[in-house]
C-alpha cells in the first residue's frame, strides 16, 4: 500500500533547496557571515522565509548545514590504491576550494567568525572540521594497513598538515600556488611521514 503525504504536511522540494543553497553561498561570499540573513537568502532564492524555516531553525543552522554538506561532497577522498594518489587527490580538492570564487571568501570568513563566536566555533568544529578530518583519517589508516607509513604515525599531527599549508599560503599569505606546488607538497609530506 502506498503511503500518501498527509494533507498540509511540508514537502521539501529539491529544486527549492538547491536554489536556497546557492543563495546562501552567494550571500555569504558577497557579504560575509556577519551580514548573512535569512531574509536576504530568501529574497535571492525567490522563496518565502517560511521555506527556509521549514529546513533550518536559525541562520547559524542554515549556514553550517549548507557549508558542511558542500565540503563533505567536495573533499571526499577517493581510494586510489596508494597514499601518494590519495593524498594528491585530497590536496587537489582542498586547493580547488581555496581558489574557488565563493569558497575562497567563505572559508576564511568562517574561520574568523568561529574565532570571535565560541558557539559558532563549536558548531564549525562538530559539523565541518571533525567530519573532514575523519574523511582524511581513513586515507592514512589505509596507508598504515598497506605498510606505506609507520603504524605509530601521529594521525592528529598529520591531519593538521593536510589543509594547513594550502590555507596558510592562499588565505593568510594570499600567494598563488606555483606550478608543481601540490606535487612538491605531496612528496614532502610522504617523506616526513615515512621518516616519522
């Protein structure tokens, strides 16, 4: 027997959710988190505010839900069969985010806002940072199983090193990555891990 949606129940339409997601990212990139508002997002998406409130209870929940889903999809780590291949793919994905017209503005803004706002910082850690680190952890656990790196590798330290050089170079120093930068970074990280 087919179940029908009860009359009056909210049905979240995928096309509306996609329009809202794009509006959140555009508003955040253009105006920063501090000036991001549900009213502006609704207007840009061409929907009523009720469409947002059916999905999220607050601006913070909306923003963090959108960014965490995007980052999870954009930074997933494939299993290439080698640490070098996995790490290079992960660094490529990170680099793409930090040079992307929207994310190159959103990610540094998120870091700054999280530092100023402890509650947002906690949400950022649980919804964005921890899931991304867990994705990367799997890559290094596979490398340990294959014998590519020592079994006692300090995974917490290595996980810090995955994104840090790219973030520092592009977001803090504002220096472009020269050709071959990611290959050099991959090789240096593998040498360091193998010698650890």
